[in-house]
C-alpha cells in the first residue's frame, strides 16, 4: 500500500508540475504578444517623428528662401534709390509736388480698422540724360590704418596658480582622487579585501568613488563597502565575463602553404548575415522564436527574410559540412548551417510573418499618396482664393488686350501662362497704383495680398506632395502589393497543409483577410483618377497630362507668391496694430 501511495503522489506531483509549466508557457506567450504590440507602436511613433522632422526641415528651407528673396529685393530698392538720387543731383531739374491718394485694403480682421492715407511724393520731371560721366569713386594708393603687430610676446596665460614642477605637464586624475586627495595622503581610507579571481575576466572602466574611513556623510557607499561577494557570485561573473585568450598563430615555415577553407557566401551575403546577427536576439532565444516568430520585431523579420540564403547556397553549406567540418567554415556560414538548416521551410514562414507585420505600413504609404491626390484635386477645384486670383488675371488680360482679334472678351487662359513669366514681364508704368510692379502684382492686389499669402502658406505642403506623384507608380505599387501577398499566402497554406502547422495556417488566413483592403484602396485610387480627369476638364487643360506636371504649375505659382504676399501681409498687420494702439491711447486720454 505504501508503494502505491508513493507512486500516486509522484504522478500527482508530475501532473501538477506539468500544469504549472503549461501555465507558465501561456503567460510567456501572452507577454511576448504584448511586447510585440508595444514594439509596433514604438515603430509607428518613430516614423511619425521622422515625418514631422522632414516637414520642419522643408518649412525651414522655405523660410530661408523667403528671407533671401526679401534681402535681394531690399538691396535692389536701395540701389535704385541711390541711382535716382545721383541722377537728380546731376540734372538739378525742377520738381513738382503731386498728391496721390492711396486707398488701402479692407481690414484683415473685425478688430482691425484702416483709413485712407494721403501720401505726398516728390517726382522729378523727366530730363534729357547728359552724355558726360558722373562722379567716379577715387581709388587712392594709400592704405588705411592697420592693426599694429609687435614683435614682443605678451604674457602667456597660466593654467596653474602656484609654481612647481606640475605646471609643465598635465596630470590625469580621476574624480574620486580629486575629491579626496588630502585624506588619501593621510591614509584614512578603508581598505577593501581583495577578491580572488581564478580566471581572467574583462575589465570595467569606470569612475571610482572612495569614501574616507572617518567620513560622517551618510551615503550608499558606506553601507556597501563591508559587503564581500559570495563565492557563487564570483564564479558566475567568471563564467559570464571571461576574457578571451588572444589567438595564437601557429609557427610554420614559409614554404609550407596552408589550404584555405571553403568560401560559400559572397562578401555581400556575409554582410547581410552579419547585419542580421546584430539585430536578432541571442542564440538561446532563437529556437523559441523560430517556432512562431514570437518576440521578433518587423525590422528583425525583414533582416531574417533578406539574409536567408537560397536553396543552392544551403546545398553548398551542407556539402561543406560533410567534407570539411564545422571548424573550416566562417562565422556567418557556421550560423547559417546551425540555425537555418535545422528549421525546415523557415524562409517561407518568415515571408508570411513579415508580410503580415509590414502590411499596415505598406498600405499606409500607398493610401497617403491616394489621399494627397484627392485633397489636391479638391483644393484646386473648390478653393475660392485660387478662383479669385485666376479670375483677376483674366480681367487684367482682357483690359490690356481689349479682347482678341474678333473683339470678344477672353474667358480664361492656358495654364502655361502661370509658368511662362509673361505676367511678370509686363511692367507697371510710373504713376500707377502704389506697390504694383507688374501685371501679376495688380491681379494679386485686387484679390488681397494677405488672402493670397495665407492660401500660399497653407497649400505649399499639399501642392509639393502632389507635384511628386505619378499615377503609374501608385498603380504599380498596388498591383505589386496585392500579387505578392496572394502568392505568399497561397504557398504558405500549401506548406501548412503538408506540415499540419496550425499557426502558419492562421497567419496565411490573416494575410488573405488583410489583402482584401488592397482592393478597397484600388477603388479609391480609381475614383481619384476620375477626379483628376475632371479637374483637367474643369481647367480646360490639354497640355499637362501627368499629375506631377499639372500640380507643379500651381505649386511654383503659389511658391513665388508666398514671399512677397507674406511680406505685404506682415507690414499690413503691423500698421493695423499700430493704428489700433494709437486709437486706444487717444480714447484713454479723452476718458
């Protein structure tokens, strides 16, 4: 009876232990899934941060370009004023006073008010330019005052306060030695017992801290300095951080030639495997990860799939193992032989897991391009400021041309006019509206420079992104993504049916479900193409067939208007704010 009871107790203990092991494995798998989700969230955050950094960099470049344009305009205006002043001084022509009433723009906001301002401008009467030469800037041979350089040497700065031998060199001391130098000389430091290590271990370079024996300061080092590590702890350190002995080359005669081992992997393949090894977990964890790829991030899966050798390479590795042995292979080839050869069909399984892992990123990238196309079409179709600017250009052109040969007024113009430079080549004459240099300035001022500046700033990023799109590339990416995932899922399901791999079967089904989103995105892309065709018809365009060329016209046009319009907007806001403050101060004085 006693033996029976003992056997029963042993079985119960074994069952209990197996149950605990199963529970522990389930908990480990759940934690691995949580870690995998968190790593995906972190990767998405990193991508968003990189995208924001790129946007900030582009905006900074635009600001720098606008500043350069503003400086160039100011320099040009200054030179023009100087030339006018020199001409007036030479001609000494009589002047006449002309009063010009300049009506300013409507207020930019409800709180800002502006009034009509009468400016008095002195305009010289035109005179016949003389043939004589103007005053020239003299160039003398003499040199201006120069900074004298004496031959004597000044006092050299000293890095030490006292005199002594130490002033000739620099002594390297640690922070601990600098803090307690006086106490160390007196021998007041507590001597720790020496730890005896049987085998050489790696050294740790740190900043040593020592506490004097009679120190009254309460810190962590005072409580830890009497603790001596146990023998088991020392042995564990020795086994974990043992220093590797330097490789000793065998002493052989020069006439004796050593046969090299087989070189299976090329230099590029060795680099791929080396990069993969740097990203993958420790070898002890790989056997668990290779079952269902739990614990591997998307980057690690990508490295694994890209570095996996083909069937012919694996055949050469196995042949080299049989002929030369493991020691003759290089480090990367040894890893391939041990890890990849031990797991059957690992490459295909890795492709399935990697496709599921990277599906959302690839879909987001293509969907972003489709969204840019849709938003760009909507902006150019429905924005009131764009419509007002183009309408103003049409009105100015009709006034200047007085219609065409038949005497009828034009209703629009080809989009090539916005890039040809004709709008800026027709200059304004003297005595025109204040601040207008050419036809485009007049059209923008009639709409409102502040209004155009705001639209130009808001639309720059959208138009720049739309000007980089190619419909063929987006359609090719959609086809490639859908075809690749379908083929991988099909091959994976066949392998799962043969090997009865339930985890692989589920991953293939998940990939097929996700691949249905590609067809939905394709429908959105077809609608975006129709919207672009309708937009070209809306502008009666028969020249710019590509998306990049069409949106590039508007991107360049508004980019050129952003600088001058923004300058006008800032000046107008500053004047309105000063006017508002003066009105408020007068009202306060009256009260």
